[in-house]
C-alpha cells in the first residue's frame, strides 16, 4: 500500500479497492494506485481520451486508458483515487531554478521586492534590526535582507548609496540582496569588512559601482557580490537542511517533481546529499555545476573539476550531475543594463549610448568549453538574457557541433529575454533547448518603464519570443528561476498562454507570442524532460514511464485560462511514491505555506509592478 508522506489524513484522497474489484488482479499482483474519473493530460499526440492511470508497484505507469479497463488492474490493497473530473498529468519539470537558494533565503528577512521611499525603507530596516537581535546583536552581527528591488527606491531615479544605509541606528554590517540575483547593496561597515575601496578593481564577471568621486557607492553587481558575501557567516548545516526540506516540500505541494538546479558547487551538492540521506529530497535533482569566468577559459581544468564532483557525489539517491552552468551576461533592466546587446542601449530619449552591456565569455571560449564537455556527454546551460549573449551561446554551440560531430548534445540557453529574429531558427538547427521563464512575459514596470525606453520598440517586440521560437521549430522548456522570482507554478503556466498572468497590468504581445495551452503544458513537462535527457523516463503519461504525476483540483486543460493561476495540487507522486498529499497533515502544512506565499505576492507585485511610471509617458504593448 502506498503511504503519503506524513500519512495522517490520507483517507480523504486514497481508498482501498476492496473485494469488489476484479479478482484477476490478485491481491498484491495488482496496481499500487489507480487514478480514475480523470482528465488525463498525457503530453503525447493523438490517441483516444484517457480517464484513468494505473501505477505499478515498481513506481512506473502500468496502464492508461478508460476507467473500466484500468480499474481491472486494481487488487485488494490497491489505492484508488477519484480525480473528480480534474487533471492528472506529468509532474512539473522546472528547468532552471535555485531551490537550495530558496531554503537559504527563507532564513532571513525579506523586502518582498517592494518599492519604498528612503523613509519607508529606513523604517522597515530598523524593524529588521530589532527583530534580529536588537542591541544584543551590536556591533558585529550581520543583517542580511533578501529580495531587495534594485529599481524600487522612490522617488523614481533615486540611486542607492551606502550613506543611506549608514544613517540607520546601527554599527552592524548590513547588506540588501537583490531579488534579481545580480545586485547587492552594502553599508560602509560591510564594505570595510570586505576591504572594498576606490582602488579595488572589478572582479572578472562583476562590477563595483563607483560614484563620480571614484569611491564605491555600496552597490555590487554580479560576481562582485562575492567580495562581500564571502564574509557573511553561513547558517549551520542543520539550519540549512531543515530550511531546504521545508521549501522542497512546498515545491512538491506546487506539483514540481524534477528540478534543474542552475547553481551547484560542492556546498550545494553536500546539502543535497544530506537531504537525500535524511529522506527529505522529494524531487529528482539534475545539478548544473557552475563555472566562473576564469574557469571558462580552461576547458581541461573545468572538465577535471566537474568530473571530480561527479565521482564524489555519485550514488546520492535522487541527484544526477552532467550539466554545466555559465553566465554569459547580466540583466537588461535600467539601471543595471548588464545584459549583452547586439546594439547599444538607448538613453531613454531614443539616443544610442556607448553601452552594449557585459559579455562575460567570448563565443570562441564558450565554444571550446562546450566542445570539451559535449565530448564527455555533458550538457551546457547558458544564462543568456540579451540578444548578443544568445547569439554568443548559439555560436559556441555551432562550433562544438562542428568539431565534435555530435547532433544530440541538448545544450540550452536560459531566460532569452531578447532574441534577434535572425537567430530563431538556429535553436532547431543546433538542437538547443530554449529554457524560458514565462511568468516574466507580462506588461509591467520591468518589461516597460524599466526597459522599453532603453531598447526601443523594435527590439522590445522580441521579448520572450516563445511562439516565434516554437514556430521556428525550437524545443521549449520551462523554468521558474525560483527564488529570483516567487514559486508560482500555475500562474507561470497561465502567463505563458495569456502573457499577463495574475499580476500583469496588461498582455505583453499576446497575439504574437502567447502559447496555446497544450504547448505551455508540454514545455513545463516533456520539454524540460527533453532538455534534461530525462524524456525516456518522465514528462509524459504513458505505460512504462516513471509515475511522476500530479493530481490537480481542476481541469487545467479546459478551465478559463485565468483560473489556471489558482490551481492547487491534491497529490504529487515521484517514481510512484506519494511526496505530497493535500489530505495529510504535512501536506496541508506545505500547501498552506504555498497559499500564504501566493497571497503575499499581489502586494509585493503591486509595489514592484505598479503604475508609478505612468507619468513618464513611455508607451507599451
């Protein structure tokens, strides 16, 4: 009999088949679990409608079909679940996330991405100082605050400076970590501890923002953040494991059955090993080993490093290596503007500047690195936001394909905020996965006021070009980039379709780039499974595939598109094992945390994505 994690209360969903079920199944020779009365989204093309799924005792799908046929496979101790006409489908495969980062962030106070005046920010941070030890924490206990909005200081145009944080009633080192993962704001005490002065050079892949006087302002970008972060005391291993277990349970309650962790080194791999050993790793994890800029220039050493990690962590249940992550550029929004563009950024009034963003690795270096890893069967995963970074990745993949002769490397580019139309067909030609975070594809401050004036309407039209890529034959995959963005799986799927989602103030090129519902569902299941070389195991609901399945509280294939955002997960299975049951005590707790997180986002999004820039007069689509 299958037992849900935290099995109390499972009777609401699971019922034993009993003596009335076909005897041919013969006790424990029957299915372990049967879903019936379902709308099954198989993820496959064609075929008769499927209303039932049987899960075998080996954790694989035993059969799919009509209720009457599949229920014959139920034995006396088979768990039978009435789906009540709702969707059963493959679990969500998140092709780009940082789940352990979400656990780490949960240990610290958060600004939730809000926009504030300096006075409001001062009040909030003063409260955080009191809540994190008050006078007893003076003068040396770090205050680290998560999810700072780098473009959120009001009035518009106010530039962060360490003197603003220095005015707080504390001597403690203080750091605000940008929710985008690319910016950090530190007070003078933190800069002093890090030894950052006017003479400190920019590290490879990063930037120390300095004022007109040549002095550091306190804002650090990309890899420069590590100059300060390396001095922040880490939580204990037990604290981290507990926090990561909590957020992974929330991910299971959201329907995620596979994660591609896009930021893994030895520290993260050790955490996964500890979670696995404790039985608290509910998802399949594909870890991408992150290489810094200097490592990308030495393919042989990088291969040796990655293979060493693979040997060290081989055998950890639920964890698989075989992928490399490289940052090619930064972020595109004003004022950061570190994403690499083919043409310069504009000054806001339509005039070209001298800035084309930052390209951290050349096409030649990236191509040689890709070839080295593809030869040993590893895949590449590039952070590419701007169109120049996207082209650089594609050029590198083309070089590797040419020199290795490999035609199924399944390298990927993530984010794809701007893609030059000349490069659309190259994804299919090179067999490159287009890994998109389509919850961002909505009309809001980030896509309009912080971007449109600085790139112009011609380039802006090619933002997150999901349908154009699909029409050009590209394989789409989906990812959340959690915790850079909130984990709201079903709103992410909805936004892929209507290009507005629950929090956008309007659609972003819906008629041009919105996906149909089937394509959106496939991108987040089979598409990502293909990206991760897992499509022979998961991603579709077919006989013989692993039973990585979710049961939802509605039929997402037919409900109004706007209703997809509110989808709740009744049950999640990984390899036939129930890792979330909304009827259990632990399942209810995890689902409640997910619901509270979703309920808190409208206020934060309202602040971050509100209409404060309307007076700027910049139009949008």
